C-alpha cells in the first residue's frame, strides 16, 4: 500500500475493485466503517454481490477480466468532466512530458511489437529528450504528443456506453460509482482505491494496477491521507515475503535479481542504476549501488571485498522466467530433481492442479515444510493414484506456527510489527529460522567435502548465534545493517561519528564501498541503537489521522504515507488543511507531520525535489516506460473469454503466450468461471480445514450460481454439481443465490460460476480443488496466473450425487 | 410357604387384564431404566425446540387434574357436608394418591438431573410457579398419603394411629382443597410467561382460573367413570344414586368453566385467534366435545340417571380436559411448521404409568377397605365424626380381585 | 432469584449495529474458543447465505443468521447476531424453581449449574428461545451465553465484542442507548428508527441497530412488558387464595357440621333424659 490500513478512515470515497475487504480483510472494516460514519462512500465493484457489496453505498457488477475497461472508463469520465486535480497532474505527474514521435498505437497494439517473440521493445516508448538529455515538456498540456493528450486520446475510446457493454455493468450503477469516486479529484477530497487478486490475477494484471494508479494520479489521490493505491495483501506476511525478495525476479529490497547477461557487479549496477539529469529529481534508485553492496556484504561478510566485486559472482544468474508456472512446467517435463515447499501447497494453490500433481511425481525428492499435512505433501497417495507408481522421496518437516516463534510480520501497510513467542511449538515442529539454519549448515558441510562451485554456500556469512535456535534479533539487526568499520559521515550541517559494529540509523548512510552491511535496505532504520523499533507499542497519534508514528516501524524510514510530498503544493502548503500529512514550516525550515519523502524543501524551492522520488524523472508516470505490455493500459479480453474484444482487433494481451490447454469454445464451456476466497478458510486450506470451528462454518467445497442458471440446469440449492474446464473437472455442492447474476455480453446473457479454491484432499474437511479448473497462463509482466477469468461448464449430478 | 411363593400364587390367580397391566408396567419400568442410563437426548424426541413433550403434557399437566377428584369430593362431602357421597371419597383419595405419586414418578423421569430433585427444598425461588407447584405437590402428596393411611390402618388394625388420623381428618380435607386450588391453578400460571409463544386461543390472563375449574370438572368426571367401572368390572357396589348427585353438580362446574372461557376469549385475549386452522380444529373439538356436549347431555335428567350415558358424558369431559391440557402445553406452543411427537420410549413410559395407576388401584381395592361401607373388621366403637349411611350391608361381591 | 434494580443504565450492555456487521463470524468462533465449545457437524450451509450451524444449541451460544434475498430489485445480504439478550428482568430467572439464574449487577444473566434440576422451564419461558440443553449428555445441564462474566469481572470485554472489528460496542447500557439514538439521528437514512432490545421483555442488555425491518432480519416479536410480571400477577395472589379457600372451607365446614353437632347434642340430651325416666 502507498498508505496503510488505519488511513482508510480518512477517505471520502473508497473504491473496492477486484477485492472483497469485508470477507478477506474483515478487520479493515473497522476503518472503512469509520470512513462511512464520517460521510465517506463505499463503492464495491465485483462480479458477485459480496459481503463487501452488502455494506456499500453503490455496487456495480463487473465481468471478470474487464477491469481496464471499467477503470479506463473512469479515467475518461474524470478527464471529460474536468474532475482531475489540475495542479497535481501538471506539477507532479509526467502529463506534460512529450513522447517521442515514433510512438504509435493501432488496433490494440503499441509500436515496436515483435509478432514472433510476442514482445515489445520498451525503448520505443521513450520520452523525447532535449539537448541536455532531459525530457521535453509542455507545461500547458496542449502539445498533441504530450502524455496528457496521448492519454486523453487513448481513453476517449472508453466511453460509458462502450465500457458498460464490455463490463456488462448497468449504466446507472456505473455512473453512480464514477461520479462518487471522481468527486475526490477536488484538492480537499480523498479517494482510496483498494484492490487485491481480482485486479492482479489476470493476463493484464499489471496493467490493471497501472489503471488504478493512473486514475489516482489524475485525481491527485496519491500521497494524501485517505488516498493511495492500496493493495490488500493476501497473507499476513506476504508483504514481508516480497520485501525480502521471495519472488523470482527480485532481491531483498526490490533490487533486481541478476540475469545471465549482467556479467559482473559493474555491468549489473550500470544496467539497473538509473541516471537522472534533473537536479530536482531525487532519483532514489540512483542509490542502487549502496544497497546492492550492503546486501552483498550482509551475505558474504568479510569475504566480500571491492576486489572481488563483493562476491557478486557467487549470485545465481537467472536466464528468463522462473515464475511458479514455469517451474511447474519444467517439473512436469522431469527437468527438476528436487523441490522445497516452505508453507506452500502447489497441488492446490497454483493453476491447473492436476498437471501440478502429476508433475510432482516427476521429482526425485520433495521437501514440504508446513503445520499440517498438505495436498502437496501427500500428493503421492492422492485419490486415484497408486503410491507404488510414484518414485518421489517425500520429506515432511513440521513447522511452528507464527505464535510459536518470535519475529516480525509486515502488513499491507508496510508496518513491520514484532511479535513475541507466545507458546512452544508442538511436538517436533520448528521455526522456519531453525529449519533454514539447519538446512544451510547441512548443505555447507556437504559442500566442504566437494561439489561443483561450493563457494556461494561455503563463503556465506552466517552469524546468528551459537544456540540451538538462531537468534532472530541478530537476523533483524543484520537486516537493518551496521558499520563494518569506524566511519565519519557528513550529512548537511551535521557530522556523524559511527563506530565499527554500530547499527546504521537509516538507509541514506549506507555505502557502496563495503563499509556498511544491510540485509534489506528498506528495513534500514528498523533496529537501531534505540533498539527494536518494530516492537514499539506507543499508541499516541498526534495528527489524529491514524498514523501512530510510534507504533511499530514501517518502511521506508517509518514513513506512513509514501509519496507524501504530493500532499502539498509546490510551495509546501497542504492541499487539504484538514488532513495535513506533512507541512513545510517556513520558520524552522523543516517538515512537520509524517516522515517526509525526503527532507528537502518543497518542489518550488531551488533545493526542492519532485515528489515521486523513486522514478528518475521524479514525476508520477501516467505514461509508463518499462512494462512488457505497453505504456498505457488497454482493455483486452481474458484468454478464455465469452466475448469478442470490442475495443480493438487484438483479442487478448498480445504479450502473453497462450498455452495449449485453453479454450474459448462457448459450445463446450458456456459460462464464466472465477475463483475467490472466503473469510472462513485460508488459501489452500491447510491451516483451516482441520480446525473444527472453521469447518463447522464452511464444511464443504461449493460453487455459487445464479437463480437463473440454477433454473436452466435444474440445480437446487445444495445439489451436487460437476464443473468442467479444458483443464479438468471437479464436483461440489451448489449454492443458489440472487447475489450472482448473468452478464450482458453484447446482447447475450452469459452466466458465471463462482468457486472458492480452499479445498483439497488433505485435512479433515476435504473437497475438490477449484484450481483444477484454472488456466496456466499469466500476466505478461509478473506471470501471476489468470485465476479470475476462464470458461467452464456446469451440470447437475456427479459421481458423489 | 416363602413370601415369593405367596406372591407368585396370588399373581397367578389374577385376571388376564391385570396380568396385562403388569406387563405394561414392567415395560414402562424397563423403558425408564433405559432413559436413566442413556439420557433424555437419546431416548426422547425432546430437543431445543420442544423442551417439554409427552411427559410434561400428560404425566404432569394432565395427570394432576385427573387426580383432582380427591380434593373436590373431599370438599363436597366434608365441607359442603353432602354426606351421602361419602362412600366415593376413599376411592377418590386412592385415585388421588396414586395419581400424584405417579406424577412424581413422571417428573423424576423428565428432570434432567433427577438426583437433584431435593434442590427445591433447599434453593427457593418464590417467583417461580414451578417452585410453588413442587412445594404444593409435595405437601399435597403428604396429605393424600395421610388420608390413605386410614384404610391401611383399618386393614391392619392399627387403632391408635387411626384415631390420630381421624382427628386431623377435617384439617387435612381443608388443607387438601386449599393446596390443590393453588397447584391446579399454578399449572396454568406456568404458561402465563409464554405470552409470545402460546396461541391466542388458549393464552389469556385467566389461564390459572380455567385450569382450576377444569380440574374440578375432571375430578368429578373421573370419580363417575371410576365408580362405574369398579362396579362393572370389579364387582363393587352400584353407586348410581351417588353418581346421579355428582352428575347434577358437574354441569354447574362446566357452566362456570364455559363462562370463564368465553369471557377470557372475547374480553381478555389479544392477538389473532383463527389464523391457524389446525389449532382452530383442536380448539373446536376441545370445546364442543369436551365442554358443550357433556354440558348439554348432563342437563338432561335421563342422561344423569342412565349408567352408560352418564359415564359417556363423564368420559367426554375427561377427554376434553386431556385435550385442553395438551393444547395448552403442546399443540398451542408449537410454532407454525414445527411438530413434536413422542418417541417410543416416551410412549412406553407414559403407557406404563397409566397402566400402573390402574393396576395399583385394582390391587389396593383388592387388599384394602376402599369400597366397603360396613366392613366387619372395622371397629366402629371408636368415636368418629362420621355418620354412616343407611344403605344396608352389602356383601363384597366376587369379581376382578378374586376372593373377598 | 433475580436481583431487580430499577436503574439498569449502569449495567454493561452490547450495542450491536447490524449495519456494520459484515457477517465474518469472528464473534461465533471467538465465543467457541473462549467457552471451549464443540464444533457442530455440518454438511453444507443451513439457511440462507453461508449460515452455519442451523440453530443455536448446547454447542453454539451465538450465531450469525444470514439473509440473502432481493428487495425491490436490490440485493440484500444482511446479518443478525443471535445471542442471549441478558434481560433486565429475565424470564428464565423468574421461572427457575431453584433460582439457578441470576441477573448480576454488572449486567450478564448467569447460570449456576450446581443448582439446576433440569426441569427446562427456562427454555419454555425465554421469549427469545435462548437457553439450550445438553441433549448429548446423560445428565444434561442448560447452556447459554454467559455474557463472558468471568472476563467482565477482570475488566475485559466479552470475547465476541473484543473480536468484532466493526459492529459491536460494549459499555454502560445508558451510554449504549444514547449512542444508538445518536447514530439514528446522525444518519437517519441508514437506520430503522427503532432499537431492538431496548424495550423488548422490559429491556435487555443487547441493543440492536438495523437498516432492515426486524421481522425481515429474523428478530422475534417479543412483548415490551417484563415477562415475570405476567406470572407474578397470578402468583402474588397465592397467599391470599390459600387463606381465602382454606378460611371459607373451614367456615363452611363449621356451619354445615353445626347442624349435626346440634342434632347430636339434642340426641345425647334426649338419651340422658330418657334413661333416668326409664330407671325411675
């Protein structure tokens, strides 16, 4: 989130699109209700009338996979009706930047598209630069090649009529939502957009988020209290997992993971350190060398020196896409020897479950680490399979639960809250830290006897204490970072002295010369000489905006609302005096309020900086430069779609390769399928389907269908049904409800089938897995699978009827 | 001969009907054991929607008014001093004593924690009608027991206790009537709190009064029926003349009931009365067959003098009271769409209890001086306040009980 | 026995704003956890929406009832938290023959299992149908929400109130009613202008705010008079009736037997008069 959970109470309008906070983040409703009590409007946009919709002021039905049409229509609505925050757009976004004259867009395809490779060359979308190398700009926003005009032209096609015929939304409902939300373009109004998997789990997921960000920039909602682009993360510590680089394409702190053609540290740093010519651009990623070197020092300690490129050569180099789907694909071809699943259940959680379960059988060995037996850990004795036919050796390691170990959990709002250990783990269960520690020590010992290229393991620095349980505080301190030698640092008027071993107080003191260690630069400042700031529990809230600056610690540098320099005008005066996030005190010449996004004076000052400090141009990108599928979001249909793309001749995202087992044959699969989660169960269900109190609430796999679909197929509430896609078929009980309705797709009423994906064959409450049905195709940028929109068929009855 | 042999021979000589009753009672006892071992949940059809079922409706709410003959007749004979009805008193007391004892058995079976039944004597809640009823029933059963002791003492010739008992006879009768008034009406008070649950056809503030009056109707009717059947099947004297007198009293009490009921329906009842056809039907049967028909019949002297017709009218009243009590405690309390019916165990137990009542009545009548007017073994030289009737000596006839 | 005080404004009470309830069932599970209740065996949903279990029972002291229907073409997905109402003048306490229920000074109506004889009158009497029975046991007791009395004594809030993120507020009854009325006044378009539980059964410790009419959500229609008053209007006459019936019957007996007594005295006088005559 750019903002945080409690900040939701400050919103005048809350747009919940592609998410269901009432059901999946129920505690957030405390804050959403406060916003509503203060006159705020909740707007729910969802294929189903969910528990969130039941509390909303307006509900709009949306066909799965059509979010860009929906949001594009709102962007157009805001532009056409002059509802944008003009000063914000002109000063803080790249609206005024001029795009190079080769840029083009035709029938759904941007320029520089390679039809064979199915990829774009993003360099073709660059800004036009002047002699000094700075992008040319037209502050009046009139130049036809400026971003503003290009954007306006692009989204002029997203009229309300066009958009509603794509999304199937009722026009009144659409306009009610658009009107209510776009009213927050006023400087004294704040609108927040909440989103989750409904937005991300699509072949154009990243562009969905881009559309959200664009709308928010146009309305001036980023960086202000009650605003923001707010992802509702799906697990309690998934924010932590992405912060620490557990995705294939990043290193801790969102540094890029090196690829095979980043041959050495210098090449890597040259490629990924952006250069900015604008002196008013903070260009914070320009500090990449400091963070990278500090990270390498954390990993390799004294072995990492300037001479050996800080052991950069020991890092594995990626050659392409190592996403989950690709891994499963490789595994299915027998190209993986072994797999370690820590708190992960691919047999239920990933798309095309049947293929995954088959693929697991091709491994030589599998290690699962979990609190319960999961479908993955017992894949070898799943129903319909003879264990004698499976050669995989499976190790199941029992893991401690989060209350049985000490550590931090980073929530969606970037707050890293330290938790104490409340209970001893049961039986042989161990903390993940202990398990990884033992793993490392065992592997290192094996490597010391020989093996190919042992140094990346044997040279690792591993200083987490000498007790049986590694000291998580030592881990946290290393993540924060410390000085490897005595240092004197001049910071403006101050001169600071540090001793070797001192904790680094904040990431601006990290160095590229090896004199600092930091396991994750964005957490630098979380564990300083003042102690473990993540453990703070001071509930004072001086601004009344719910920032609670002394409760826990958030990254970066405890800044509660990021991009908050955009909450004030270039002179430093807050746009909304009633909700002041930061304000420039002219007398003291400093910022008051939240931790400012950099201490520099306001943008208008000669020492000032632009607010979007993480981008080289310092301005928010209405027009993106470096995504795989275009600088502007464009509506495409999901790969399996019941409709022709009305926007252009390009049916689906051109940058996505379509795998074999997909089908848009409506005669076989006439209904739209979508998957989702419930309050009562958790993810792949391992954590909840063996808890009787939760099983009592939702005991069985079920699907939700509309009353009309039920009538057509002769299905009664509670009847056994069979749902089929090109990937496979499952059985479930049918829940017939008026909360699901068919979509008007170009004159035809197309029904939907809603499926929770929590069930599997392991645990106490078993059932078929929703993901047996979902397709193994994903976002062009992130590879997140398109779980949310596919085609299926449903029939009454089944083997268990 | 050993005692067992004596008992065995005795039982062998019983009429088949009595033997059949013994079987029913035994079955009821077995069912009760099953209930105690396995618990209410397994053996009954009671649940959270129907916490009270057959055992409360019949064994408590119905059996109590059916045993009301004792106090009614006691009051009529000893307070109103209609001496000629005196021979009916003892059988009524036996019926009462047996009835109330079996009510206690039924209650013990129905309580979830029967081993704690003594708690009402230690933990008091005077605001609870059930507390009041439980105190009254304990007191009244004691009174009935003392009244029943008279024939026992007479049989075994315990003169001193007999004298004592005869001294306290009047106070016991007054106490019996007062206590009975309280608990017969309090059974109705039970349901006053079910203001949003009991259907308007029965719910009104006069429920206690109605229960008291109908108890008296039931008591009188039971005596008519029991005397008629004792004469027919047990060879006891023909008390037709006495029963005619009772049959004359009964319509007055029925009229009192009808008046009170109509007043309560039209002046005191709130809420819809005719919205549930099933309940309207039950109400109609209860009022027409149970009150109006016998009332009309008994207003006719011929009916009152005819054994069969008189007994039929009494049966109708009894049936009406039973139906009324079931209507109030069961049918009228059922929310629309719900239905309770008793389980096999519940039914066997209740049938066993009814069979026990009949069985023990027959056996007590056989072995104790309940029906004799001038029993030779009674020493009437001991002063007492009774005047004997002049019907003459009637030799005890042979009948169900075998020998005299 | 119930301790009936007239001022219940200092009692603790729940304010449950059903317009803020999202039907998450955190309250249901928190209650089960705190009271260590068993889970019920369910096969599918029972009722509308995701409702489970089908009824409150010995294993379920609180339950969210779902309503999933359409009204004037609009979807209604609404929720109602069923629970013990902790009445100010509880019917259960008044009918229990051994006084096993008590309205505490703090607010909750608590049950003393040690006294219970299992007569189940409380179940018949409660207009809300709250007390449930341990039908699964051979020696059953009554089960119902305890108002988390042990937690309240420690200065904590009930488990359900602690867990609920949005709908439940817990505090003094007077304050809860004030707050409820304030919410209605501030957002009149959002709320039904009536509170459920403020006057029902003579006033309870659970005050509900809703948007939908009560019967649509599944609230029972309950009299506004305290239930015990219906019984008391008859029971209070008991001593009087006893004395009246006893007294009048005694008086009657004295009169009716008087004639006999006089007759007997006359006979004895005659006999004694005759005897000497015969002798002489």
